[in-house]
C-alpha cells in the first residue's frame, strides 16, 4: 500500500488554507530583505548556543543522510553547541528513531532526539486512564507500545465507534475509506482527537507523501466542533520539551531551528522567539523559488542556506 502524494503547489496551498489553526505568529515587520544568506551553519555558529534540526529535508532524505550533514553536526558539537533533532515522524517508536540516526551515521545521543510521538505519549497521561483509544497507526503497530488502552483502526466500522478517543500517529497505512469511517464515527459521537504529527506532507524519494496532519485538518473541516490537540512543530509542546532539556542555560534567542518547511519549522521557531534557518535545496522547497514561497506566505526566516 503506497501513501498518497501531493505536488509542492498543492501542499503549499493546503498549508496556507489551514494556517489559521496554527499558533499565532508574532507581528513583526519583516520582508525578503531581512533574510541573511549563509553557505552553511558554520557562518552563524557564533550567534547561537543551541541548534535544533528538523530531520527530513535537513539531515536526511529517506534512508540517506544529506551530504556533509554528519560532518557539520560533529563540528558544531566540537564547538560546544547544544544539539537536538526535533522530528514530527510519529510512525516510529523512540528506539526506532535512535536506530535510524545511528544507521544514517549521526552522533546524536538519545537525549538529543525528540520526536513528536514521544512528546505526545507523555501527554496522553493527562487523559482519563479508563479511555480506550482508537489509533491511526503504522502497519507494524502493537497496542502494548502505548501506556494506554488502545486498538488499531482498520476496516471494521465497529472498532471506530468503540473508541473513547482517537490518536493519529501515522498515515502510511491509512486510506480514504478508513478516513470516511473515522469521519462518520465522529459525526455520530464527538470524541477528542490527538495528533502526533501535524505535518501535511513529508519529503521522500518518491515525492511529498501525505502525512497525519493532512487527515487531521480534513477532520476539522468536516466535523463541526471537533476537539483536537496537536503535538509537533509548529505546536507548543515539542518546543517546551526542548527548552526543558536546555534548562536555564540557553535563552530562546540563542536557539536556532533549522528546517525545510516555512509552515512548520520556521513558523514554530518564530512563535517561540528562536532564530530560524531555512534549507532550500532539499525537502519541501526543492526545485521551487523559496523567495516566492516566502513572499506568498509572509513567513520570513532569519537565515537561508542551500544545505546544512
């Protein structure tokens, strides 16, 4: 079963259509002339104490590390910088995230890897422990992976109605038919929905695959009054976790977020008061005019670079 894909234009337009649901951007008078072009992070290493990296389109494309990325990370570490990966890839259990970056050749410690799924799981404990969760899950998902009562949502309508709440982890096995079952079940009875990956798309070798955020916003469009919580960029809980791990040692303006997406990576950094670095040669903006995307969206990064 292959994931649905969107064109770059379709994905950009969809992000623009749902942006009113994102955290409020600070009102700043910024334009294209305020962006500083850099050749790599080495150019701005002295301006920041901590660097936070998106994964897809910044450190790797699929199962391949971007050329020079491992070396750049090692150089920043030698310079005494605090380093984190902040990924919205919620299909993976945390041990799979660790294994992935080891295979890619990166030197990240476990405590430097923060996934939206792991942060989401921390917050599931805020709900009533008796709830049974219906999970939009990856194909190899096992209910015992989560510390809540749960079952996967497949093709039986009854399993949707039996859930007290819903958790969207992955879109890799999700279909249009299953989305219709979920819409119908929520229309019959309102229940909370928690989303562990707000991305609409992800850059892979095959193109931009449709991700959980795409289906989540479809639910919000079609089910009036739906209660939904997002964990992942550009929403607050993952930034809270980065800053918690940094403690009082680094102030927000000395943290830089490096990402390929204006609507998640750059948006979230700006909301948080972090510096922002847009990558243009990989990921979401590959083969696009980044200045045109910035102009259309009004989301202006502090820095722009072809690659890490």
